[in-house]
C-alpha cells in the first residue's frame, strides 16, 4: 500500500522555521538539564510538586525552607497539578517538555493571528520567525521551567479568538492564562483592557464590553487569590512573599495608591537604578534597547497593545531585585507575543513594502538577540546555559553520565538534601531539601565540580564538607571526581 504525504509548498518555509527553532530550543532546555544546569529553584520545586500531585497529595514544598504547608501559598499555579499525570510517562523531563511544546504552540498562535489579520502566509511566516527570535525566549529556556512562560504562549490564542469573536475558545485560553500564577491574572486585566480598546477602534461596542468583562473577571480572580486563597493555604504567620516593590509600597494596595499619588516618581522608577548600587546601572536601559530592537517602539502607534505591556514593565522595573529589571532569565517572556503581534498590526496598515519592512524587523530582532547571547549588562548571566552554538554548552568538565549513575545509588525512599543543581534530578521523593538546609535528611548529595556553590563560596563550601565528615555523624556513601554523596551514620 503506497502512502503519500503531501505538503503544500507555501507551508514549507513555515515548517522549516518550526523545525530549526525547535532544534535550537531543545538544545538549550534539555541539554541544560542533562548537564546539571537546572536548579532547585525553580525546576526542583515544580518537580517535587508534580511528584506529590501524581501520588494524589498536596505538595508542601520542602525544597523551600522553612517549608510551606502547601506550595500553592507561594504562587497559586495550577499548571503542575494539571500536568502531573504525565510524570508517569516523562518523569523528570515532564515540565521541560511541557514548556518546550508550549513555546512552539505559542509560535503557531502568532502565525494564526497574523494570518487571520493579513491573509498573507509569507508575512505570517516572518512573524513566527520574528517571535522565535525574540531574546526573551532564549533567556527563559536557559533558566529552568516557569509557569509564566507557558501562560504567555496562550496569549496569541486568546487574542486570536477574541478577534474572531469566538467567545467560548477565548474564555478557555483566558482561563488557562490566569490559572498559571497570580501575577498572570493581574496581567490578564490589562489584556482585557487592550482587547476592549481595540474593539472600540473597530467600533464594536459589544466586543468592547466583553473585553471589560474579561478584565473584571481577571481582577476579581487576582484579588480572590491574593486576599483569600493564598492566605487560607499559607502557614500561619507567613506573609505573601512576592510584594517586592518597596520603592512604591509594602503591599499591592500601597503600590497602587502611590502610583496614583506620585506619577512623576512612578515614571522615574521605570528608568532609574533605584537600588542605590551603581553596579546595576544600565540594566534598565539594556532592556529598553532590546525591546526597541525587537520592534517594541512601534507600540506607541498601537495603544491597544501598549496597554498590555504596562503591568509587565511595572512588574520588572519597580521590583526590588535588579535581576528582574534586565533581559536575563524568564522576566521578559511576556513581551514576546505582544510586541510581535503589535508590530505586525502596524505593518498591516502599510500599503506596500510590508514584506520588506517585516524582514527588517526580523533581522533586527535576530541580530540583537544573537548579540545578547554573547554579552549583556544584566546580572547573573551564564553564557554556557544559553550559547547553544558553543561546545561549552554541550559538555561539562566532569563525566555527566558517571554523576547520574552515582545519583541512582541513593534509595528512592531516602530523605535527601541536595545541592541546587542536583535537586531537580532528585526531587521525585517524599523528602527533598535544598542544601545547605539538612532537616531530617539521611543523605546529602553534593557536586563539588560545580563552580556555582550557592549559597556558599568555595572556602565555606569545603569547610562544611569537612565539618560533616569530622563530626562522625556522616560518612561517604559514594564519590567520584565530580559528585559526593554523604550518608548519615546510624546511631
């Protein structure tokens, strides 16, 4: 029997783009995990959560100490709960696979949105390449798994179905966005405002009203989660940990009031280094440069999309931690679909040269992202995690297979305190702690070959090992040139 797989020639460029970029994305996220470049915070946390959920129990997140009564009182994220059944199939790769596929799905959503707008496959294909070239995707993939990355990939689909007035599907994707994490619900408020404003531009008052309903629903959900659900799940006396905006106020209410009362100061905070430490100068400027080179400056011509990035900019630039101001890790991913869709909305208004102008923006995004992979001002940038095109990314200075082999000698029912880069590989158990917290662990798993000995420096790290062995309470269970596994001595 002869089977013929026929591909429409006009779709070959699109398929080629998906193939090339999927290989790049896979080479970042999966290679990092195999090479012990993922960490207890946050992949290990999610690994242990899906393990507990897959065994039909709530997760108390022992990796974060002092531990939570329920991990949902840290971030109210339902994705690990929904994905947990796949733990039985994909094991420790589950969350990374979920994130990887979500990014590809988000790219296809961008394609469908731009195709619905332009009816032009060439321009829509360029939009996908533009999206996949955005710097924020590479930064996010280089650092573990995060729920906001997945939620962001549902945004193009929500925008598409709202544009088509397909309310059932729009609601489905809107719900998928807000259940990712409480701050995604806050972002969704502005997504609702944005689509409402666009509907007004289209003189569709009914759709504009529905956009406000989406915004209202997201706002109610956000308040419910912050004020009711998280406090009800939290360990008594433990406050919400993510009010990290002290330049504007100690809680969300104070932040909102001070934004209204002090608009000039608020605008200044978007641009100035408010840490007081000059070593963080230039980080915010670099972010704005990266956004501009990706086409973000065009959003001033599309206020319906500009309003959608307002909370993301605020969340980044008002934060106490300079790492969140910059282009590293996962704190820029939300810009990707909004900027790309906004850019192509503007380009669609051109009467000619659409493909040429789109190609210019694609080239600018691609070149700038490649440049940021080589060097950046933002702190805590690990080149080896991101530079998939260099051999240093693909290997370690130790035998990775040998480390994995020794880790497997730790019993499945053991209580383990693991160094950060080992924690995601050892998180599928009832008791897993983030070293140096020991708790009631009867095994300690360390990777002395790893340069990053967080939270120790090299001297204090080695001293702690010497103290363990000198105490007589611990003995070496397994060891090679890279890994050290200690076992508690039975009394």
